[in-house]
């Protein structure tokens, strides 16, 4: 964990999950996913850290772990309708 209490993930695992759940390959080809993760980190929506070298099994490269920041969690939430907004009349409707 990176500190905000959210699950961490690594790029390869995310790419595998995306392929399994949606059959999507668009973000996983040619490093596009890693470029997108880097941009999200630059925007402050993700934080990352390298895996501790002492915990890596021999023969496997270290992984970079990512986690949503507080801003990232807020950005990932679906937008909710504003319940304080005054409804607008439909086009062609008579005013009350």
C-alpha cells in the first residue's frame, strides 16, 4: 500500500484485468498503458513506488506499484446529478 488505504496494482496486472473483463487491447499495446499511468501520476491522480528488490523472486524484474491518491479516488467516482439544481422546463412546455 502507498498510504491512502486503497488497493495497489501493477501495470501488467491491470492490463491482464482489462483484457479479461472487456477484451480491450487498446491501452495495453506498445506501452500505451504505462504512458497513461505516467500521465495520471503527473496529474496527481496516482502515486507509485518500485517493489522492494529484497522481496523480488530471482529471475523476475521489479514491478512498479500504483495506487489512487485522494484526488484520484474523487475523479474515479461517477458523477452524481446535482440535486440542488432547479429543473429546466422542457422545450415547448407551457410555463406554470
